[in-house]
């Protein structure tokens, strides 16, 4: 209809957050992946050797921290990350 406002398009950019998570094995990293998948709305990269988790999300840092802590691991928020997303095969 004429005079109707244009549809609102969400153009918010996902922010990439970096967390330190005390992970010692693949089981730990799988637990992290599971809780993030259950939360939804995230893209993550887990760096097990360096005990880092990179998360692209619109969720708040508090929500992400709370979610990661459900694994029972010690979690520390490092800050916004400028690490580029790794290309898949």
C-alpha cells in the first residue's frame, strides 16, 4: 500500500567474542559445542589446544557466559575478537 513504511530489515552485525574455557579434551570441547548449539543463534569456533572459544552472536556476553558455564568449566570473557573465520574445506 502507498504510504506504508518500508519493511524493517535487521542489519545488525554479529559480534565475534573470544572466551577462555578450561578444556582439556575433546569431550570438553564437545560439551561446549552442545550448549552453544542448544542456545541457538550462534556460530562458534573451538580452539582446543589454546583453550579458546570464538563465538559470532547477537546474544549478550552475559548470556554467552552463562551458557558456557553450564559445561561446569571455568570460563573467562577475553573480549571482542578480530580473528577471521576459518574457511571450510
